[in-house]
C-alpha cells in the first residue's frame, strides 16, 4: 500500500515527471530563460554576461564574455583532483562574488559529498548556510546548481543535516513553487531526495509548520513531502507518531486550495485507514457494539469535526468501494 501510494504521489503534478533535458542545460540570458523549450536544451550552452555598470563599450560593439555552464548529474561527477586543496578553498569559493566560482565550488561540494563524505562532515554547519545563500541567488545557473548540491547533501548526510535543515527546506519549497520549470523540477527532485534520506521521525516536525504557509503552492509541496515521509514510517511508526494527530493534519489538507495538497491528503488518509484497520481487527467474540466503537467511521467521528469527518469518510469509503469492485 505504501509503495503504491508513494508511486502515485511522485507522479502527481506534471512537473514531478523527469525531464531528462532539464538535468543538463544552459541559458542564453537570465531574463529569457523562462521561455526556452526544455526539450531542445543541450547539455551545455552559452550564458552571456553583460556589464552591469553601464559600460559604454558594450554599445560600441565590444566583445561580450561568454561562459559555458553545464549541469552534471550526480552519477557523472568525477572526483576532485586534490581533496585537501578543495576543502581549503571551499568556503571562500561558495562565498565568492564571482558566480562562476560559486558554481564551481558548489560542484566541489557535490564531489566531496559523493567521494569524500567523511572529509567534509565537520564543515557542514558552515557549508549549508552558503548553499542557502546560493539558493537565493537571482541567477538561475547558481540557483539550479545549488539545488542539485542540496540533493547530493541529503543523499550523503541524511540525518546529520537536520539541525541546519530549516532554511534549506524553506528555500527548496519556494523554488519548487516557482514558474521556471527547470528550476522547479530540480527543486522537486531535491525534495524527494530529502524525504528519501532524512528520517521521517526527524523530518515531519520540520515539514508540519509549512503545511500552514500563506502561499498555497508552498503548502502543496509541503503536503506532498509530508505524505511521502509518513508513508516511510510504516505501520509501527505511524502508530507511534499518532494516527489521531495525523488524521487531523490530513483532514485539514483535504480542503486545501490546490489539487496537489488534496491528493496528498487523500493518499495519506487511505494509508491511515489501512493502518488503523490492521490495528483494530475485531475478534470473533467481540460484541457488535464494541466492534462498531472500534470502526474507522467511529474513529474519524471521534477525532474530527462533523464536517471534516464527513469529508474523510467520503474519500476513504469511495476508495474502499473501488477496491471491492476491482477485486
């Protein structure tokens, strides 16, 4: 049930589907990136840098500096040439005012995370704030590279970054809610990596406040992450966390503005129903009154307002009827 729900959840919005061409790409100009056709992007492209100080030489036809930008998937990254030197210059590179050097430093963070995990672990508390700074960078090349770096950080360090997660999580939720498709998709993949590698019991309290964010898009992305994390808890983990607490959270998302939030809530409610019924199987000697008291319907009505209980039961009963008809 959990595996099916996870598969359904990961394919909810169109932007969740992989777009191979968005994994490697470049841009002609920052302000024109949104209009590019993702399917036609090459692995590298020229990004034109223009002076920002009003240099008149540009008007006279002076040569413009072109810089190649390439997005490299994690499995295609090569090891750093000199570990000690990379570690020594890492923080300065991440904090550089030269955006090209920042991108190079971000890719070094990725390489070190993959090939020299232990060597960089002591630097994480200084590295992660600089990754967050890059996530806020208006230049899309820096932003996307920092998003890809975040995904590799989650994969390599998992629970070790939990104390530094809050600002990183906020920025990834924001980026996954943007209109620039290639940035949005990269952020969504990073969020999936987060829910895959960070323990649900640690991650859920970090996600919960974002379910009430004023931005409906952020709520939707947070709802999807929350659902994926709950599904990873398993039966015993859900029982320990509290089915009553989780059903109230799911019920509140069921009436949310965006369909992604409502679908995540639906998947979560179906999982909670399955877990509840597994834990409350009536014995043959149980009286009918006791059996009814322990039913899913009674549980929902006892934990939720009448309107919320009605909405939850409508969702779960329809799904139950569908399973019966399909069996």
